[in-house]
């Protein structure tokens, strides 16, 4: 009798383990499935398509993409940080080419976290680990590079390369020659702590996502503080935080700012005086939802690309804000 009872007990335990394994596998599938996921749509933010990579093998998929940019031909450039490369896709999401390869030599990449493209098609890539900016031509061939201590986000405007670093804003000509530098690492107005987003209006105003200071700062052409929205928080759970973790930022032709907030899993829309107009998005894995987004780029006609970092994808969306 004891042997029979023990056998029944072991069979029951085995069945429970099998059921738990099936449940865990299903949960993993639900969480990690990239394609065919339901779509979350709103009137103000409509999902168009997502880019997960250029194939189905692990090395062909995006891994923690940190930055995204458009060129003048509407092609999409993705800083595929986890695979140490930049991938280029057409405006419809068709794979075009790869830029850079993993390594520590000239023209090679270890941790590309930022990308921008000039009007002539030159591609500027910031590598945080290697503390450099690498420049490639429109075909992806390496041209030159220059050293910068811990660079984050590059942005080209008004014929200049704007660059955020761990504690400074720097501007260069498009050959990589330093023009100006302002700011220092700190918590006072005009200081920075690892800013990861920058954009420039047509009249030269500079808007910076001061990421670890949990604020957005606006500057004149010469680097004078115009206004500050948000402030450093003593605690991550502070109730008076204006932002969860402000990251990438871009401006459209209407002078509206679009700021991705990684911890709030949202896109905040503000005017150039810092007044918030709308907040879009929510956390999730569905198409149209976000999981710690890190960057946003603007194309035209309300079309944006968002580096949805922890969903390992770039989403192309249309935003309509009245």
C-alpha cells in the first residue's frame, strides 16, 4: 500500500511539474513574441509598423536598440547597441545595409548609443565605451573618428554637430573640429548629468534631456539657460517628479517637442516654453506600447520612429496632436 501511495504521489508531482513547465513556456512566449502581437492604437498615436531586425536568427534581430534617426531620403538608421552596429532600413522597413562591426579598432564599434545623419549622407555614431564619434560615408564606409569622453547623443542642425556627453554639451563642425562647449556635471541649472537627448529649433534654441537630473533644459544659441522643467529627485519614488527618466527628444515643424520618458513608458509632447500638451503611450509588449523607450526621431507629416529599447524593436508611428 505504501509503495502504491508513493507511486501516486510521484506521478502527481510529475504532472504538476509538467503543467508548470508548459505554463512557464507559454508565459515566455507571450512576453517575448515579437511578431503578430496585438496592436494598441489611440486617436493621437497610431502604430504603422515595427522593425525587429532583418531575419529570424538571434544575430539578425535587434538587441537593445538605443537610438534611431532618419536621413534626408527617409531611411531609418538604428544604433543596435547590443550587437555593436548600425542597421539601415528604408522608410517602409526594408533592410538596406549594416554599418560598422564589433571591435576596438578604428571604425569599429563596441557600444554605439547614438546615430545621426548629415544632409550629404554622412553617418555619425557615438560609442560610449570607446569614447569616440565614428564617421561613415553614405555607403557605410569608414571615413574618420575623433575622441570624446563618454559621448551619448549626436544631433546635426544648422550645419553643426551637437553632442551630449556625461556632463557637457559640445558642438563641432561636420569634420569633427570642436567649436564650442558648455556646462559641467552637476545639479544646478545649466549643469548636466548624463544627458541622452538633444534637439535644436530652426532659430537655434537647444533643448536637452538632462536624464539623470530628471529634467528638460532649454538654452539659447550661446548656451544661456532659458528655462528648466523638472528637477533632480532625492528618491526614485518622489511624488513631485516631472519625469520618470527623460531620454530622447525631437522637434517637429510646428515647434512641438516630443520627449520619450523611459520609466513612464510614454511620449510627452510639449511646446517650446516647456508646457506639456499631451502624454502618449503606455507600458506593454503590444505593437504601439512601450518598454523603456530611449530615443525618438522625426521624419515628416507626423511620422516618428521610436527606439523601443527593452522590446528590442523600433516602432514607426504617426502622432496627431491638435
